C-alpha cells in the first residue's frame, strides 16, 4: 500500500530502521556518496562482511540490480542491504531503467528475507551515477508501490514502512512531486 511510503530529508546513516539500503558499487568495498557514508559510520564490521561476500559467492562483484545484506555495524539499523544501481545512459534507457527498478525490488526482497519491517532507501543512481532525479524518483516510488501493493507478495507482505531518506531539500522536493503524481494528486 502506497501509504506505507514515507519521505524524509536527512542522513540515511542516522535512520532507526531494520534495514538501510546502500547505493553500493559492485566491489562492495566502499566508495563515495551514500556508500562511503555507510561504511564510515557503520565501521569495519560492514567491510569485513563485504570482503567475505567477495571471497565467496560474489568474487566478481555484485551485479547491477542485485542486492545482498550485511550487518549494519555501528549504524542504528540492524542490517545494510547493498544494491548496485545502474549508471545513466540515455541510449540504453529501457534496459537500465529495468535494472534501477530491480535494485528496489531485490532490496525489498532481501530485507523481507531478513525479517525487516522497516527499510530506508537513498535515491539509488540519482547522484554520481547521473540518473535524472525526477525519473529516478518515478522509478523508485513506482516500483516500491507495486511491491507493497502485492506485486511481489514475498517482498511486500511484512513491510510496515519504506522510507526514502533524501539528501537536501531539492531531492526531497523531487520525490514529493513524484509521490503526489503516483497518488494521482497532480503536481
């Protein structure tokens, strides 16, 4: 149900939720933006688990559109769900838009498998990966609403809240407009 989607302007590393989603790079070994902030604030346990994942199942790195979970270390969350968003390329829009939607579906599925009831997302791919914010918001909110409305019973059934934690008033405004459009309330 769409009413279980909330938007907040803030710092994703400060969210008291069951699972925080990390806009990771495929190496899973930290980076810039949200990824770097989560690794820095969460501490070395997150990196240790990511290294174990790389040494076992994800030796070649986590593919774009997939997700995997680790501890949240020192974050106020229980878990970090790492997902790799696509870099925006207009000439490959359809394929990459589906990969971006997959980030949200797979992250919700991973969180549900952990038993999470609350999940916090950043705006995946809308930073250094160059995805136009309004389109990123439309894909993110539409995909999450579809999952919560029964499009993936396994992923959406037990979730009480999906929170989008957005950096800055501008990005928060973009997501607010996209949510109003999704709810049929216009711009």
